[in-house]
C-alpha cells in the first residue's frame, strides 16, 4: 500500500467521522494516533502523540490564548461593551445609516477586545439589532451588517484563530496579528463605504435619528464618549508597549487581562456572577483550542512522515502543470466549500498539514497566507447553505427575520469580502507592511 493511498484514506476517514457529528479534536486525534500505531508500531505511535503534547505544553506564546479570552469576556459580561454602542448611537445617529456604521465600529472594537467572531455576533444581535429594527432600519441591511462586522473578530488582533494558525504553521503570533491589522481595518472601511453609498441611494434603508432622540446636553455626550472609549484605552494600554518592544506578547496579554478586570472593578460591575461566568467560559474555550491544536500537531506529524505534502506538490506542479497562483486560488476555493459545513478551526486543522507546507514550498510567505486563510474563513462563515454565521444569526434574531432574509442580507457583504481578499492577494504589502516596520524585516 502506497503512502499516498494511506494519506488519502486518513483524510477520507477523518471527514467521514466529522460528518457523523464527532468532535473535531476527537476525529482528527483518533485518526492520527491510529494511523501512527499502524504505521510505526507501539513505540513510534505513542512517541508521536506524546511529542505533540510536549510541544504544545512548551509553546510559551500559547499563554496569550486564555489571557485574551478572559479579557474579552470581562468586557462583554460586565456590560462595558454596551457603553460603546451607546456612544455610537448618540454621536453617529444623525447620519443616514449612522447606526449601521456605528455597529461596524462596535464590531471592530469588540474584535480588538475578544478575538472571536461569536462574541461580536452575540453582542451585535443583543445590543445593536433591537435598536436598529426599532428605528426602522431595513432588516436585511442590519442582519448583514452584524454578520459581516462580527466576522472581523477572527482577523483583527488579538485573533484567536491566528494564534491557532501560528501554532500549526510555526509562525510568530505577533507578526500574524500585525499582518491582520490593515486588512481588517480596510475591510471595515469597505463595509462602511458600502453602507454610506447604499443609504445615500436608498435613504429608507437606514434613516437618520430624529433631532429629539439626539438632543441631549453636550456634557452628557462627552460622558458617553468617555465611557465608550474605555475599551479603546484598554486595548491601547495592552498593544502600545508590545508594538514599541517594551513587553513581550505574553506580557501584553496579561496587561490587557488585568486592565479589563480593573476597569470592571472600578465601574462596580465585577460581581461574583460575572467573575464566575468569565472564568468558566475562558476555561472552556481555552481547553477546546488546546485539544484542537494537540490533535492537529499529531495529524500533521503523520502526514510529514508519509511525505504526503511532497506527493501533493508533485501532483499539482508536475502532473497537472498548475502554476503556484492557480494552486493558491484552488486552496482558497476549497476553504469556502468546506466553510459551508465546518467552522474555521476545523478547516484549519484538517487541511493545515497539507496546505501550509505546500504554500511554503511554492514560495509564498506564510504570514501573508495566514491573512488570506482568515479572510477566506470570513467569507465561508457567511456563505450559504450552511455558513456558520448564518445559523448563529438565525438563532439570535427575532422571529420576524427569516432565514431567507438572512441569506439575502449577506450577498453584498460577501462581495465586499471577496474584493478585500483580491486586494490582499494582489498587493501582499497590505498585510506585510506593518509587520515589516515593527519587526524590521
């Protein structure tokens, strides 16, 4: 039996297990360990799993994962994030589509606090959606805005998905985060540009707030501005020392977690219940990601041992005669296809053992490719029929918003994301300029 056949059989077995509803880390880890035992016997198989576990435990930057997740949950559970929307509501409500623009701004800041798209979706659906519908915003417009904005959580630092990619691709987390800054802000700006143009053409989609709703003393407006900018200050306290080289990435993550906790205490919102929910959620998500990384490392080690990456590279470049760019585009299309039934972490750990080494062998920058992968995941999140964000939106939306409305709402935003992806592919410096400046590459 050839190694190529074994690799294909492993991949097919893993996909079959996932389709039966098995947990991602369980399916991947089970296939990896069983294949290792069958190929290399008891000693080799056990050593593979053990060495993967040790490699995970020794990866110091992994400490950033619980820190940033803790920070995000402190800010969301203590309702500090609510102040952000109140600020946008007052200061931008007078524009056509102003509350939708403010929602995108809210999502960017939530992303910078949490690093998970689920957090942005939950906050947007519970805080922004009722307010927008109450003020006669078009339901398709607002559901599309919330879904698109929440997807920024996996691109804007501190992105948890990029931490996972960094571990699997063996790339610096700091460079990946910095690489996601400009593409993330560019995508948010494109969303805002679309909202402005669309609401100018069709004002009924996003009417401005009445003067009565916006009429309040300047003193009150400034108070809301200070309260809303508190999360921005926490993010600055965390990231400025890191960017300037005064602290390491792990130290900055600890500063962010402590700053968020102290802010919640200072505002009198750090109750026992908030603290307990925050710790439970932080522990649950951190453990989930660690199990996934462990399974991915074991699976990747088996693939490396089989030489599957070289076989696939030979298939694409020699037998099929495809150019490196054609192969890269096919990879992105496969991510979009898988995103119809898998989440971002599952997609990464399934194909990373194949794609990441292949991308490096084709001569592409792995930090740049991490940004491409993340943007493609954002597109896949919102692509019917089974896009991850579509069903999250349906679960959180009021009854008057149907699944058909949700499907229709994402079309223009997906097109904007495709444009952003094309720009980053055509001009790699959009992603690589900032890491180059900070790290002197």
